[in-house]
C-alpha cells in the first residue's frame, strides 16, 4: 500500500506520518498488507502530475496554518482533491477537510471560538471512517476556521458534529442550513471516495484514532 501525504507546512504532519506507519505496521504483522510506503511532500514542492505518477493507493491532505481559499498556498491540494479524489480514496484532515468543503461550494469561516488543543465529544453517523467507532468519542481540535453550516454543500454528506444536532438530522439539509449550536466535524462526498475530518486523529487525546485511520486506509 502506498500512502501519499501532502504537507501544508504543518507541525503535525510527521505525527500523522508516524501514526499511519504504526497502523500499517500492525496490519502488516496481521497479514492484511504485504508492504507499505508513506510519501510526504510539501504543497509547493510537488505537482499534480507528480502525485499522479506516484500512483498512490490513498491520499491525505494534511492540516496547516493557511486557508483553503488561498490558491497560492492550497493550490496543488485543490487540484489533487478535484482530480484524483474522484477515483483515489482521499482524506482531508483539519485544513484538508475545510478545503473539501470550500472546493465543493461551501464557505469556510472563522470559528465561533478558536480551538487550539481543545478536546470535544463528537456525534457521528457510524458510516465510512466512523464504522464501528463508539459515538460521543473525544477528539482533539486545533483550528480557528470551520466549515459554515449555512452553506454546507449538498454533494457532501455530514458525518460528524460537535454540538446540538442529532444524528437523525444529518441528512436534513434544511435543518443543517439553519446553523445553530453545532460545528461540522466530518464530511463524506456522496459520489467520490473523499472524506474529511476537522479534528486530529493522530493526537494522543483523540479516542479511537488508529481505528479511524484504519477505516480510511481499508475503506471499501
């Protein structure tokens, strides 16, 4: 298995690299994968063509300090999400998720409260990356931007939130677009294998982080 991480100049990228390596090493010992390779390239040191040439099995768009609407900063990530995400399973983490929302028509806005090293419980739908993951798990958050609920794209499925939105309302776009006391924590494209999470799965304070990453790596 080849995993390609695009690093948006974030201090957590190599924590994510190590974390994914630990998950894959465990699965290798179990016989689930024969071998693996994890490639990390900074967002201004690789082109879309080079990512395509690497022929990765999975792509991860890392966290980062910038904004997804800054084309100079996020440009290659945008190209990879829109072109390669149609066929290659792709996970956006933190900034990466914000980029997914932005590219498919949603707004990314300042968070109500900046979250830098804050732990919150999430509600999720139990699908995709959240398969067999307990609800109300605690996750670590580092972000000052967030996906705006009022403009949430209908081509994306809401998969997890922090706050007062019940799981049975995740498909109710009229309810989602009202906004309110919740924040988007996870998305899944309805047609393409594109997944995003706002929180940091690699953090020691995130419950079930390795199971989440394993679900993405071996998602059917």
